[in-house]
C-alpha cells in the first residue's frame, strides 16, 4: 500500500489546514512562505481535492471511485461524495472517539478490533448505514490502549448523527450525515468541477 511519508504538520501547512481536523492537537509555529503568484483555477480545485484526500486518508483511485459513485446517485454529487467519505468505518471510529486520529482508526479496524452489528469488519472503507451498531470487541476493550485513547478523546464532541456509549466502547449510527453536519473545511463543488472536466 502507498504511504505518504511527508510529516503531517508540513502537509497541513502546505494545504492551509488546521491539524485539529486530523485529530492532532499540535500547532505548527512555522509559517509557510507563500509565493505572490496568483493560483490558477485548476490549482485551487486541485488543492481542495488534495485536502479532502489528506483528511480522510484516501488515495487517488478510491477517491475517484467515490466521485463516480456519488455522480450516479440522486442529489448533488459533491454532497453525496462527502457523505460517503464521512460514513467510512475508519472515520466513524474516529468520530466516536475510539481513536485519536483517522490513521489510528484505520489501524484499529485493520487489526480486527471492530464489530459492526456483531460481526468483525476489518475493511476501513466499509460504508456504515443508518441503524448500524459499532463496538470494539470484548477482548480488546480491557487493553491499556483504549483507556489512553478515551482519556485523549474525552472532550471531543460527537456529531449529532452518532450516539456513543464510551463506558462500553459502543456507538450507533442514528442516520447518515447531511452536509451541514460535516465540519470538514473542504469545498466539494471545486472537486466536482475538477473531475467533471
């Protein structure tokens, strides 16, 4: 699998992104030296796409597949794509506060610690549906790792489309999120314009 080894804070600076959207509470004190050249329309669209891919940890091919799938769905393509990205299992684990970052959530899913409706799911891109019950499996619940994670994520707000029981490491998807419920600083219309060329 392709792994981007560029330091996270450096990527955040180059994309003009706050690290808190990735679950990282560090602040970068260094400022990126911006060139005075005007960014083209294509450059602006590309930056938005890179931002979305970076936040959700998705590579180019699956990201394009999300776009194609969203384009075939009824409604607005950009909103559909953002809802699909937000309802990925690794993102839902992150939103529930069972992982500090989406990367850690991806690892937790990959290590078979997550049950969806009582069945082990180890695919980070699995799309959850309304009514799904997500929990950390019993064997892993007692580990020191989850105690540390819950301490770190205790103050994090859980979105309204999810309900969480942090004592038992369980969560429920009440409904799929709408665009207003997704707090990611991405202009999805620019991504749609980029792909529809």
